């Protein structure tokens, strides 16, 4: 009883990285019915801090060089997470675990990319005179509110606090006085927009871990530890969204608003994607002297979506429109991964139940193509140039505005885009303290890099493959087999937006760097 009381008291102080970042953790399973060990349990609380930075650049065709990727924005996201986890033995070498990862804080910041020159830099006028036949050589490579393609295309209009508006009848972009940048080479304001401070719960994780019979080095020293696990990630939190008023800052923010779009950047601070996922993994580790080496292979896939998510059936238009994805289950991306490493015991005192170990870990992940919340999510969600304007529809949206389901779902663009597949490479260095028989402390630092990839690449639609009866050929506005997507017609993909999805306009994430700090403490019974 005293041990139980002490363990519960420690639970309020403990910090642990929930996914098991060290070799012996990966194959150390709570067990029961062992000699001198009738029952095992693990209780922990965890903290993780993540800093992510990336360049959010765009394709461009205005420099007489074909399609090139030019500077636009810098993306930064800071996330703080707390995780409460429990693992309980339910049979010999078989354990059930439950994990509650809580996002304490998450905020994204968009700023203008830095450069050596800005519009109006010293010598620009003379440069343009000298290179009248090729003015592209004089283009400034620094970005501010006057030359950012995100601002000039109207994508940033209506973001809270920016004073940037967009007139679709112009088209023109309006800036208030605070954003007027003099053409004298000065940089002007550097931060475009700070997203809302989000917090909450995305998923509840629970699963089973099993040491395969006969592959337990504590029982059979000749064999390695071999673990098989399955995890169910249940979406439970409020689904996040981001909507804005095309004319500028949201209205009605002094009081709570029930309007569909009013004041949503302030009201919705949720973090859930509304995706239910399954994760399968297998791990092997082997102790040889003071080292414990391991390798883990994992695969995560979505299998269902909540009705309020942007992946739900009301956002699936593949039955009668040109959306290329015919399976609702495969909309969110799958993730495959492998991690490997070694833990080295540097110092131990068995009599005092003390041990100090150093671990080194490598990580490779592959994120398959799918619709996802990307680095551009809050930048695109609810943008007036992304929304369907069905009050005075253009030729682009006239066919879709006649469809009640599309009009209801896509009046405000959700911001979830088709993201290209990419790999993630990373590493981790950690220190593991076994302070006492029942208390373990872990501290580690990790870093990762994402391959550069497009985050807006939804295709325009699909050719119907059928010829309209009674027609000698295809006419504008008809769905017919002519080898191209006819607009407006049911061949269109309702998710496609030419302003960001057409080659020459797409967003590309580059120069990504992720830093993570984990501080871990665990009670073992």
C-alpha cells in the first residue's frame, strides 16, 4: 500500500515521452505470472516541445525562365504537448496501454522571406534601364507585403490583424496604412500573420503490446526480444477549422457569434483532424554486453473519419464529379517508418538500482500522398480567392454552385489540401537514468528534416470518358470524352483551385527543420 501511495504521488510529478524512445522501452512489456513478479504496470506523464521552421515558397513563371520556385514566406510552429500514459499487464508478456496526448499550446506564424533587396532598392531604376530587354535580372529577391505572391494573389486577404482586403470584381488587393511599405529599399513589416493559439485533444491512443513467445531475452538469453504491437487512435477532440471574412478582420468579435463564419479564428482553437487511425509495429532488440541495439518498423493508416471532419462523406465528390479519389478511406495520408539505434550503459550500481545509459537513434519515415493539414493550412482556409462565390459565380464555379452538396460543404474552402508524398529523416540523442528500482528519468533531444514537397497539387478533374448523345463533338460546359477537363462541367474536381494548384502557382515547402525536446519520468510497479 505504501508503494502504491508513493507511486500515485510520483505520477503528479513525472514526465515521459509516450512512444517509447529507447531500446529497452521498445521491447520492455508489462507482464505477469512470472516468478517473483506476479504483476507489472507502468504509469507516466510526459512533456514534449517541438519547434518547426520551413520555407513556404511558390512557383513562378514571370522571369522568362520557365517555372521556377521563388521566395515567399517563412513558416514557424511551436507546439507543447503533455501525455498521460498507463500500461497494464493482462497476461504473460502481453500488455494493454492507454495514452492521452494533450496539446497544451500550438501556434503557427507566417512571415516574409528575407533577402538582399526589396522593391525600390538602391540602383533598381538604373538596373532596369540597363536591362530593358530582360528586366527579370533586376527583380528584388527580398519579400514584403508589396511583392509577396501570397498577398498579391489575394490569398492573405481577410487574415485577422493584417488589414489586407480583396476585391474580386477588380481584381485588386487593398492594404491599410499600417501595411504601406515605402519604395525606398526598406523591408517593411516582416510578420504577415500569427494563427490562433490552439489547444486541446486530437486522439486517444490505446493498444496491445506482445512479446512473441520464445523471444524474450530475460527468459531465453540466446534469443532477441521480438515485440508485435497494434494501436488504435480514436479521434475525440473538437475538429479544428479556420474561416475568415473576405472584407478584412472578422466581424462581431466583441461577443459570441453563432454565424457560420463570423469570428471563427477567435472561437475555434481546436486541434483535432477528425481522423481515426490504426498503427501496426514490430520491434526487435538484443542486449550484448553494455549495449542494447534495436530496430522498429511501423505503419499507420486512416480507416474512418468523424462526421464533422473535412474528410467525411460530405466532402467526397468522387461519385458524380471529377475528384480522382474514389475511396473515402484513403483520403488522409498513410505513414510508414523505421527507427533504429543503440543504447549503451555507461555506469551502473546494481546494489543501489542505479543505471546511467546513453542512447542514439535514427529515424526514416515516408508520408504517402494524401489530403492533409499542411504548413499552408491556416493561410488557405477561408481565403476569398479559394472560396466558392455563388452569389455572383464565375464560369469556374457556375456548375458546382448548382450542386447543393458542394455549395454547402465548400462555400468556405476548408484549407485541407492534397500534399505530395515525402520522406522524413531524423535522429535523437538521449540520456536514461534508472534512479531507483521503480523510477526512471529520461532526457532527449531530437531533430528531423522533411524532403521538400508540394502542398497544393490537387488536379483539375477527370475526363468523363463518355460522349454526349446527339452531339457531333464536345461543346463548352459539357462532360464528354475529349481528353481534357471541361469547365464548367461535372468533370471538375471541386477541391481544385487554379490560384494554388496549377503548375506555376503551387506552394512548395522547403528547408524544413524540426527540433524536439523530451523530458521523461516513469514509475514502474
